[in-house]
């Protein structure tokens, strides 16, 4: 009996996504043949970021305006795969720009007709990004069979401070009173619990039942408040992305002033207005309990409905 062949297709600026996927597959790596394909922009995004360059990618990320990518290796495109693990993170409540660019490229045809598991590793907001990915999968006729989400389990403001240190200073490790940045090491190691169920459903041709078991194993933890906050965030980001792009494309000097204004207002919103925003979100949750419960079940599922978020 031939081993199932699995493609790990991913983008990772920090290397964290590769660690997550390797932990998921750690218990089954000898039972399957694994190929890795990194999605690579022609012009790479360097870590640490310069702050203005980081915020300058927001408009194109939100508007899903693709950047140029290196083509996938020919041997990957010619291979047949039983399963694809699609790993990505979120930028500005959307899939990272290399990921959305890939999904709009000709190379994305490799997903056509394939069984795909999405693996998301991010600070906290992933709902809208997954909706975008599901929409592209539908167009590509990819078969989404599971979703695993790992997020930073530290309190919101702590995770903001650690991700700022990581993105702008390149320091992931704990320092001072702050813990290490990103998804906690123990959470990544515990992701190994998903490997055997994936392997079993794959070899028994029961992938249609996989996501139910992944959910039972805790693949997605979703609080109603995240739905409320993401709806606000994506509305604001769409307005700001249009406002900035009215002054030119990526890196245009004419739009720098608007990028800096966006950066400053976002920082104020996170550190000063966040408690107020959380309180109003709490009130909204009490008024919309039934709808939010329905929304929670939807976002934990693999279903796709246009304009749900």
C-alpha cells in the first residue's frame, strides 16, 4: 500500500506556520509522504519591518490587490496529492498578502479538486480571512475538509505588545515583563493531537467527517466578541484602504501622510479606545445573543455564505 501524499502549501514570514504544521504532522510523518511548497513573493517582506512599510501594506491586503509571486516548483505542480494542508496567517483581518495573491494566481489551480485543510496561525482575528479563503476555494473547486486555528492565548494588550516587539524589533523571545511573542509553545506542541485523526480519515476515505472530530478536539475556540470586533475592524479597514489608495499605490510618497495617520489612529484605538470598544461589544453581545450563537456555529463550520461578515 502506497503512503498517502500530502502537500504542505504555506506562507510564513517568521517561520511560525511551518512549526505549527510540523507539530500537527509529527505523529504521522512516517506514515505519509510530505512535500513542502513555500509561497514566495518576488519582493520578500523582511523581518523586522520598518513601521511605515508594515502599515503601507494594509490597503493592498484589504483590497486583495495581488503582488508578484515566484512560481511553484514544476515537480510540485506535476504531482498528485491526496491532501493539501494550506497554512496561512492574517494581516489586517485578511489573509496575508502573499496568500491572497497566490489564490488569485494560475498556480492556485493546484488546489482544484483537492481535499484541503486550512491551518491558521495568528494573533486573534481570523474570521474574515477564512471567509476570503473559502470564497477563493469555492471558485477553484477545492474541497475544504477541515480548519485548525491556533491563536496567541495571552491577554489582548499583552499580545499586541509582544507582536510589536517581534514585528518591529525582530525579538520573539520573552523580555522584561513580557512573554514570548506569537502562539505559545505548548499550544503548538499540543497540535500533534490532530495528526492521527487526519491520517485516519484520509486513509479510510472519510474526510467528509473529519472536521467534526477536529472540532471535538478543540481545533477552533471562538468567542462571540471576536465576531463583533471583526465586523467593526473590517468596516474601518475598508474605508481606510480606499482613503490611502486614493493617493497612489504601494510605497507612493503621496500616500505616506495617510499611512502615518492610519498608524497613529490604530495605535490609539488599540491602547486607549480598546476598553471602551470591548464594553460596547459586550452590550452588543447581550442584545444579539441568538444571532451571535448562530454566527459562531457558522464560522466554526466549513460552510460559505457571501457577505456573512
